[in-house]
C-alpha cells in the first residue's frame, strides 16, 4: 500500500531581477541607512542588469523611496494598523507592491502576485496572505481616492495637503513655502519637481575639455547657465571616458555656479591666488575652483576632516594645484590671509531631495538647529581666515531659512563684512531672488536648490 504524500509548501516564484534589485536596495536603505542613488547602480552593475530591466528597477527603487510617506499612510489604512506594527521586511515588500499599484502602469494582478510570492519566500503562507489582503485592498481604489480620504484638507491645511499629495514630510513643505516667501504659490510646482527624475549634469574641467567637446563625446547638450555644464541624456556617467580620466565630473549645474561665483566675486586689492575650500569633501567644487584658478597661478587649500571624504577630494583633484588638509574647518590652524574662501557648509540637503530619494524621510526638524550652529561656526572661521578685501562665499544645498539667510544675517551682525549682490555672480541664471543672496530652485532653473551669499571682508569695525 502506497502512503499518501505529505502536504508540501507551494513552490514560490522569486522576484524577477528588476524587482529583486529594487527590493534589495529598499532593504539596504531601511537596515543600513544606505543611499539609494549609490546602492542601486552598484547592484545593477554587479548583477548585469541593463536596458529596460535597469530602467524598471530604477523607477521602482527611487519612486518607492520618494513616495514612502504617502505609501505608508495608504498601507496603514488598508492594513488597519500603524506601519510601525508591521515587520520591517514585510513593510518594504508592501511599499514596493503599493507603489506599483498606485503610481505605475504595472497591472494590479502582477504587482500583487509578485509581491505575495516574495512574501511567501521570505516568511510563510500566513504572512503572504496578509500581504495579499493589504495589496488587494489598496488596489480597489486609485491614488486620487486614497489621497482624498487620507490627506489633510486643502482648505484647512493647504501646505499639509500638498505635502501629502507630493509625498513630502509636512515640515519640509513648510520650510520650502517659507523660503519661497511671496511666491509660495509655487510650492506645488516645487514639490512636484522633487518627484521628477533629474537630469544628470556633468562639468567639463576647464583647461582639459570644453562643454561643447564633452557634449559631443557623450551625446549630451550644453547647459543653460554654467559654461562648463553638459546635460547627459542617458547612460551611466561612471562609464564615461571623460569622467574616468578626470576631464569631467558629475556635478549639478547649481554647484558649478557656486564655485564659479567665488572666482568672479570682486576683491579689494589684487588677487594673490591664495584660495581656500573650507568644507571640501567630496571635492567637486574644489576641482572646479582649482581648474579655474590655475591659469592665473592660484592654488586651493582644501579642508576636509573625514578621512574617506578627504581621499575623494584627493582623487577628484589629482593633477591640480590643491593641498588637502584633514583638519576641522572650525579649528584648522591655518594662517589667515586667504583671498577667496568657499564655505559649502554641511546642511540638511533639502535642496537635493530629487537626487537623494530617501533623504526626505531620513531628515528630522531637530537636525536643523544643530546644523545651523555648525554652519555659523564654519562661516565665522572662514571670515577670520580671509584677508581684508577678500571674499567669502557661503553656500548650502538647502533653502531652509535657518540654514541660509539666518546664518548670513548672524555673520553680518557679528563680523566686519559687506554682502555683495550674489545674483550678479550667478548670471546668466535669472530669477534667483530679491538679493543680495542668490537662491536657485529645481522648478525654476532645473538645478538643485543651491543657496549662496558672497561677503566681502572689511577692516576692523
């Protein structure tokens, strides 16, 4: 007599390569605080994922990271429990599935079935059933219907409503509205720009390659504002010969304008060619500064306390007149007398959220006061290291008023400095604010939201 076979667990079909890559990056972001824009390209190269599969993995990864707040609200409503009561691995799977349902053209049944199958592989049939139930509940309604139910009222809390619709924490949306000031009506457009995939910007190194030559080599187009900028249409910039050879850098056009502005700022007295980058890592602006100053005999002292970032500065400035010092910019021990000083201060990075998709959910309001304290200290140090008649250019990749005009106003109040009209230094970029500082915006200029203020150092008051 033949014994009946024991009941076996159903054989599950694993995720396809694109979805698996996206899921693995989501796990790295959640578990190890990885950066999605660094983790994903590495996984794609390691696994040989290219073409349409790479594009799909990119859309799923970055889209899910950007939309996390909205997705979590929908998942919590569909599951009937807060997301902090859902296993972290299951939650990342649910986010991946929910994003496909709500914000892509993927068929609902494909989004549900692939996610459920992976839940069964990661866990068991019971939890696969939980994922199935949550995603099917989500799929019964479109994104607009969920937003209508869960978002703050557009009339009672317009900023909160826009923040929910465009998947931003409310405090960040409010900071943007405050920085826009009288033009806060542009908030919807600004938030939407954070969700659009940004172009890759390259900088042709002056003296090594022109923007026209670089554009021809990579099949890109020349930038609108920076004479060194090229917009890359497609492809991995790390694979470009010009980037590998150090003749070009991957650098947002707004960052290029910041470095260029320092070199254009008018000095009192001759430029002795003693330049300083007080917050140099990873070295993109340092390299551009050094290349621009090289014909006139200028050299750049680059300060970077973190060993890994200091190594990047050395690598990015190889062959240029740059000395890298691994010291704290607040207590550098340098001899004062620099002609031009750049303070590209550590900041919240709220101006580059489109390039760092998970950053909006990683930052907290409490980060701002600590960073503003550091920024004030670095700017104060820069002023003391600059000769009378020299110029300090303070910059952040954040439009938050506490990190921008607040820091500059504090310096103007405490030190003998005169603000210069930085908007003139950013030409031909227009519409950069009411002055004297300059503020770039992704929805106006297609750049990161870089802020800059040039200060001429006067004699003692």
